[in-house]
C-alpha cells in the first residue's frame, strides 16, 4: 500500500504539518508513505520527520530557483486552488502546473489532501484508481460561502472526508447529502511518555497557539 499525503508546504511549522508528520510516521511502520509538498520556501523542514517517510517537493519557491519564466509564473495567482482557501495567495501558476501534472500521474494507492483547496483539486482532477481522501483540519463553520458551495458540489467525488470533531463531520454530511462518506478522526497527538496527566479538578490551564480569533482564546478565557 502506497499512502501519499498532499500538503501545501511541509517546510514550515504548524498544526497540520505536525499531525501529518506524526500520522505518516506511524503508517510507515507497515506501508510505503510519502509526503508531497506542493511548494517549499525553506531549505529544510521545520519539524522532525520519520526517516522512513519519503518527502518530495513539486515546486521549489526559494528565491534562487525563481528565474525568468519561473518568476513570471510564480507572480500569477493560482487558478487551480479555490480562491476562498485561506492559503490561496501562497499558490500560483507555477504550483498549478506542477500540481496538475502530479494529480494526473498518480495511480493506485491512497492520496490524502490536507486542506480544502487541495481536497477540491484531488476531487476534480485525481485519477479514480487512487483512493482519494480529504482531511479537514479546521472548523467548516469558518469557511466562506463560496468555499462551502464548492465543497458541497465536489467533495462527494472523494472516497472519504475526515473531520476533527463530530460537529464538523455533521456539517459536511449536511453539505454533501447522501453523496459522500464522512468520518470523525481527531488530530494525532504524541504519546504522554509516562508523564503526569492533568487532574480533572485542577484549576491551572496552559494553552499555546497563534493569538487570533480562529484559535478561540476568547472562548477559553470565558470558559
């Protein structure tokens, strides 16, 4: 079994990258696993990756690699990634060409997208011989209506869609109707390694994350 994770940029640091790296590492115990980064902006990944997992890049976006025609294409906005995906500005015509070639070439195995723009591209363009899965690492209620409309129209072409919570899974079931399979699979988390777990009656809480509305610190403070 060949399992491929398609991610926007594996050379940064973030929750989606971390859980993808962890999941890939565990699956690599029994399968051939590959992480495909649509583009790269750094010389090396920001997080540790299991050496059994192969990492490949479709488009090198480091300045030294962008010369003449490549620079021109890199400055043109993507037409393949949905414009309402929050990372749309990171994609371009150069990444479009490389991603389309990759999607048309993949045969068999499992292909897993990790954000709406990539999931939609997989649903529309990946060969049906591959098992096509769309992961969602966000809350669907935060998506613009245009993106939700595209999800409703195209996600049923995927073999499965995974959501982090039952609430988000229910929202996808509502959008997709009877045309798709939706399951709830929470993000991977590291083993506790024998450490001390929090006590239910504890009154001390620690949280880490970007200070923006999407992370919900206002809700944590009220709770």
